[in-house]
């Protein structure tokens, strides 16, 4: 029996999914299908994020350049099961382009179901556990420099569209922000986005490279996982590393360090980071919640 973690079921239901037992049954059936189709055997307990089930597996037959082969046991890999949506649809596309350079390597993919077979990384060594948050920030920056060095392939979401949507939504959201100072902040961030919206960029972005989405591996010290890719300006990538293990006094140092490692224009990077803060604030306001205080502070410090 494939274990479906209770917190994954709860997360799925919280996003308006089908009843938990139906979801678990369908997930088990899908897992069984791909265990058979890709000649896989379970090799450890189930793992999960908010929206995906990950099963450690061994792949029978052949070898793989992406991970070692245990003697007589098969290739170590990870089976990732998730629904297809506008974010996950691009994951195999981006992973194929990167081909293991800075990111986990893709071994197989099923476009219809969103199921992926990935090289197995070390889930016990996560960048979030690195004691030095400055070094963790530099790890993210170095990975981003590699990932964003390539042009995004056709068909991915475009940052230009996301920016246009945010600017369109802002006027309706502003009256719902009760604090006048916060309302002015959101309006100011929208003004910053307008200054760069005409040049949204064409690099392949990860979009979600926070400390929990970086794992250690045998073939590289650190590799990125779980991209939600889009095409755009690398400045849009910086917010997660500014917010992870948030320290208001570190915002300036982290921003400077990342822009230097990535070779970004500081003003453009600042504007796109404010655009990311604006996007998150709009989601919160439209859901009837206040913007995240830490992100408000990041926005204040970057705008000066």
C-alpha cells in the first residue's frame, strides 16, 4: 500500500480539491500505473510538498548518468505525482532545457498527468538547514545565475503577461487595503513595475527558488528542484531568498549580493522584486487577508 501523507490530503482539500479519500485513491492508482510503466520499485517512505507526492524508487534495467546504481538494485530515482496546472505544466519543459545544470535532472515525464521521474537527490540535506543564511543566499544566487543563463523556450508563461495582469488588478485592490500607508506602498510598487513592464525579459526563470527547494546531491553540492517556470527578467527571482529566514537588517546585503552574482542592473532588479511583492500582496488582498508583514518590510527597504 502506497502511503498518502495526511498533510498532503489536507492541503489538496484546502485548495478546493475532491474529497480526501477519493484523492488518495486516485493518487495510489496513478502511482501504481507509473511504477509498472516505468519499471520502478518503491525504495522508502513517501514524501510530499504542499501539492505533490514523491516516492523514492529504484528503476530496473539500464544505468543512468544522473545518479549512481546500487549494486544489483537498480537506478535510484524519485517518482513525483502532481496535478497539471499553469505552473506545473512547464516543469518538465524547463528541466529538459537545463538538463541537470543547476537543477535536478528529468528522466521521464508524462504530460497528460504531470507525473515525473527525477534523479534522486538527498532529501535529508536541504539548503534551509545551512546555519549561515548569507551562504544560503549565495548558493541560491549562484544557482540562479546558471538557470537564468538560457533563453526560455516557447510556450511558457511570460512575465510580461503576469506584470500586465498585476497592474490591471491593482486599482480594484487598493481600496480594500485598510491602512493608508500600506495602500501607498502598493501604489508605489505598481509605479515601479510600470517603469520596466515594457521590457519583461526572455530568460528561463525558476520562479520559486527558496531555501527549501534546494537539495544536496552526489554530483553537485546543491541543485534546484520544483520549478514553476516562466520567461522573464532574472530580477523577478530574488524575493524568495530575501524572505527566507527573514531578517530586516539583512535585506540590503542579500539584495546587493544576489544582484552582483547574477550581474543584474540594480534598478531593474529592484523594480521586478517590488513587482513580485506586489503580486503576493494582491493575492492576499483579493483573498481578504492583509499583505505579509515581512514582505511589506522588504518592499519598504528596497523602495527606500
